[in-house]
C-alpha cells in the first residue's frame, strides 16, 4: 500500500486568507499499518503569535525567533512527503496552509498530494462519538498519549493512529463488500464523501459493483 503522510500545522490564526501563517508543521509517514517516519519543525515566517494562540499551543514569539525560515521548512517537508497522499484531521484547515505556505516558499505541491480527512471519516464511522475533535476520538479509541495537544507532532501522531484504527475498522466492518480490497487512501477519500449511514452502498459504487455509479471525484476537494 502506498505511503501516506499525516500532516498537522500549528498557526497564528484560522486561515491564510485572513493573514495567518504557520508556526509549526509535522508530517508522520504511515506504511503497511505502522508509522515509518516523522518530521517536525517550528517555522519562522516573521508573523506575530497572538497571546491566546501562544496559550493554546505553547509556541511563543521568542521560540520562533530562532526557528528556521518558513520557506526552508516547506521545501524540506515537501521533499520528505514526495509521492505521498496526505491525511489530516480537519483537512480543509491544513490543506489551506499547505497550499499557502508552499506558494509563499515558491514550490509547487507534488501532484500525488491529495487530502483525506479523518474528521469527515469519523462522522461516518463513529456517529456515537460525543464530538469529532481529535482528543475526543483519541479517548474513544484509547489511543496512546503522544504529548501536548495543539503541538504539531503530537497531533500528527494521534491522527496517524486514528487513521490506522479507521482502516482496521473499515476492513472488519465491510469485509464482504471489500472482498480483499485494501483500505487505501483512495477508498478513504470515497468514504469521506459517503452520505451518513450509507457507507456500504457507497463502497459498492466506489468499487465498481453498481452499474449506476458515477466516476470518482478527486480527493483534494474537502467536503462536510
């Protein structure tokens, strides 16, 4: 199964369109059901970290003064994830910063990069969850404690563990429909678009067993 890179950003705000910049990025590589690599770095863009963001993430303006330039970090993480499809929790957020920071660094994202979203998947797979925040899902599945939440590597590791849990759950729950097919990135992209409560039907359409199916859409479009 191709390698997946699980991405997490910490930032100065909600969206690049509002002037926010990344302050930290992590990428965790997942292959054959296990974590096989990790990358993490603070990144100095010259942006100011508001006090409430510093309180949330623990990343201060003083910490960023000695961090490598954002451009250098993005070039490095692009090399690290080359050829990988991407996963993030609330991928619309991370994808926005991924594209914005890559553009500011003057590099074009790998065409293999496409995002699947563990938040969207969790809404389909775990409707019993109190909510679909990463911490709530980690407690639901008793995932390992990876350290402080809202730090990029800890959150990326937790998301990677959640991804592996999701792949196991889909394989077990829908073994008959899958008929030996692996729960790969493309399948996750299809499932995150499934109408809630209709995963089995959506699987059949995606796997080509429904004559009325439509062609699969690209995974880069993040929906709700």
